[in-house]
C-alpha cells in the first residue's frame, strides 16, 4: 500500500493549517535576528571581540536597545517553539478546521504585536502583556485539550 | 484513498504516547513563566522600564531568585524542546510502546524534579545534577538509536 | 485499514531524511552542554551557589570562555530548533529527495563549523558569520517555499 503525504494532507485539513503557520512563524522568528543585527550596528554594540575587530566597533553586552530585541527573541523561543510543538499535538485531537485556523491566526497576530510593541515602537504596558497573554491562553487551551484527549 | 489521523493513531500506539507527553511537558514549561512572574512580584524586580512604570516597581535583572527561575526555564528550552524533537524522530524507529512510554514518563518526572529542586525548594547538589542527567541520558539514547536506525 | 509508520516512510523518502538529521542535530546540540560543563571546570566558574559548594569552586557568570559556549548554545536554539520545525513543514511540499538531503546536509555542516569557530578554536570573522549565514539562507528558503506552497 502506498500512503503519500498528499493523501494525508487531503484527508486532514488541519495539517495544512499547521504547516502554513509554521512557515509564517519561522519567518517571523528569523526577523528577530535581523532586528538584533540592526541594533548592534545602530548602537555600535557587538557581542564578542572578533566581531568588534572585524567591524571596527566596540564590544558591549549591556546596550538596552540590543538587549530589548534579544529579550523579545528569547520570549519567542519560550512561546513560539512551545506553540508549534503543542499545536502539532493539538491537530491530532480531531479539532474543527475553521476553529483551528482561527486559533493559529490569532496566536500569530498576537506574536507580531508583541514584537512590534516590545522592540520596534516601544509602547507602555499593558500592550506587551496583553499581546503575550493572547498566545499564552491559546497555547494553554491547546495543551489542556490535548492532555484530556489522550489521557485514557 | 482516505487516510485520516485516526487511522494512524490506531495503528501506531507510540504516536499517542508522544502526543500525550508533548501536552504534559508543554504545560510544565508554561508553568516556568508563571514562576518567573511570581518571583518578579515577590522581589520587586521587573525586566524593563515600561513594566516598572506600569506596576510602580523597580527594574532589576540581577535578582538571584528571578534569575534562578530564568535559568531553569532556559534549561527546559535546552532539554525539553530537544527531547520533543528527538522523541518525534525516535517513535519512527519501531520501538516497543511500553518501553517508549517508560522513557517518556521517566524523562518527564526527571524534569519536574529538576524544576522543583532548582526553583521551588532550592536543594543542595547533586539533586539538580542527577535529575538533569536522567533526561540527558534518555535523550541521548533516543538520538543514537534513531541515528543508527536511519543510517543506511 | 492499517497505516503503519513503515508505509509512510517507504512512500515518502524525505521523511527518512528529516528523521536522520534530527538525530544528528540533536546529538550536536547535546554536545554544547558538555562543552559548557568543560569550560565551567576549566575556568572554575559555576552557575550557582549549590554547585560551587558541592564542587568546592566559585560562582561566576561572566567568564568569557563559559559565556562564549553559552552564546553558541543559544544560537543553536535560535537556529537548529527553528530549522527542525521549518524542515518538518518543508518536507510536505513535495520536494526532490536528493535536493532535500543536500539542504539538510549543508545546514548541518554549517552548524558544526559555527560551533567549531565560535567555541573550540576561536577564529577571526567572517568565519562564524559565514557559517551562520549558510544555515540562515537554507532555513529562509525552506520557510518561503512552504509559505507559498500552502498559501491558497
């Protein structure tokens, strides 16, 4: 018997949703590296000796503009990676495709807002807190639903 | 031909094990964020200016109670993420389901103990070292077995 | 109908490639922890009080040799985790197996070089920058191709 990936994709629309948002969120996280590099050049704050020599700049690990982007990047690692691992488990719980798509879309929008208010146009709280909370609640819902579904 | 996720789950019990522990470990990692927030409030040590303003607190990035939880969270990222990616590969190597379940369970217990002795009731070494080692050895075994299985 | 994992592996050779490189990259990342531990002992720089007491050493979080390995490890988390999540999505876009294998191999080689020039034999730039760029470009290509493939 032959079971190609196309068969699985056709029969399980939530898989297609998962793979699409994986690509979107991967590109969003790759952007964080570019934002960090940009701040390192703008603030002349490079991370180690060989970089400073090569670029005729200065080593600094305490520049607030750089560290802010790095904290945003770490927050993405704490949140987006966990969401993609959890989301993969969630799609096996037989969820409604339209509902699943809404959850993935809302999570993604929340993360873009989080990065914007944290690292691009620094915005007073609770902007960052709320954008973070959206993703946290969605992820918690998915993890709990998966836990209950497979606990037998 | 229709190949739904239910068919795959029924025919491959190790998949169900993987998805269940993904949910457990995701909830465990989400807890780390709550533990960090708790320490930030208990120690009045917030991570950036806009948080301190909003909460009428102080910015501090060197509070040991906060940093301890953050190190535990980073250790989870170094360990649990890698375990879930490796564990997904491992379940394709045709392992015995009961054995696989034991490995996933033991890894998970090890990580809960790691967090407890590192960030909740600070315990002398080698408590943290041993709880970390359990997970490291299980992960190494899975990665090696997968490497050998697919090396052809 | 029975759909075992063996059927899927036989019909989709790119899956086998993905699982093999997951194991290789997992072992490579596990190495980072050993490199960190080695530098902590060589430089007598332990991360917290209970470790220093147990090992009769000193607490230090600013030793450059240790921090260099930790930055390398973090860069792996920013890069390899995202690559494995993106790579999983990419293999569903019906890519050529030989081409896919080349991309995974090249990414992996790039990451080994990155670790070598960053943390084992410290090498002037642009060695680290170029080895990092290889992985970044491959990952970006995969994410973009996946985005376009599933955007309908």
